[in-house]
């Protein structure tokens, strides 16, 4: 089961520790949402195009994930002209895409590419993303042409930017 993770000190992160982006649960919002099983998503984890790819696994119900989303958005805006692409992979439950995920995307004006991963066989795909991944989120893969780094942690903007700059 995918769950919210621990902070850098290894302690469980509680909702009281974060200031989340505003959540919205309203009527369904009709915006396009790309939905993939792992086989479809895997393509995005192995691109060889000289760009730096930042792939963040998150969910609207994960407070640490929501807290760090603005940092990924800021990174996307600041580094898109430098060949950095940010993709936010939502692990929200499929029955909540229309009533929770899509309104969240709209309300928070997410500009990074957002896709949903709908693949119940987590035991099969989690180790394919990274064999060390416990399944906790947030989790991030930063890669460029086969040089890949996996992080099962929350980021500050400075930490995220530092990791990306290592690959520029």
C-alpha cells in the first residue's frame, strides 16, 4: 500500500507539520487527464532526449506531497527553458479523479504535466520504479539519459533545485 512517508529524520510526518495547498472537493470538473497503467507510464521514466526529467509521485490525500507541490511548480517554471521537465504522477484513487484530483489541479493552477497512475499491482511496479522504494510517497525520480536518482522523501525548493543542478 502506498502511504505518506517520513521526514528526513525518519519520523512519520503528521498533517499538523505541513501547510497544504488548498484542497477542493466539488462537482466534477471536466479537464483532460492522462491515465496510465505502469506499462504506459514506464515510457516517461526512460526517456533519452538530453532533458532532465523530474517525476514526482504524489496524491492529494498526502499532506507532505501537497506541501512540496509548489516547489515542483516553481522548478518547472524556473528551469523549463534549461531543458528540465516536471511530471506529477498522481496516485489518487480512480473513483476520485473527477471529484477530487481534477478540481485540485484547477484550483491550484498546476502547470506541470499531471498524469494519473491507475495500476493496482503496486507490488509489481513499485520496485520497477526503484528497487529501494518502500512505496511511501512523496517519491521522486530525477534522471537524464540513463543517469537516474531516486528520492523517497519530501523536498524543500532549495533541496530540489540542488539535485537538478547536479545534472545540468
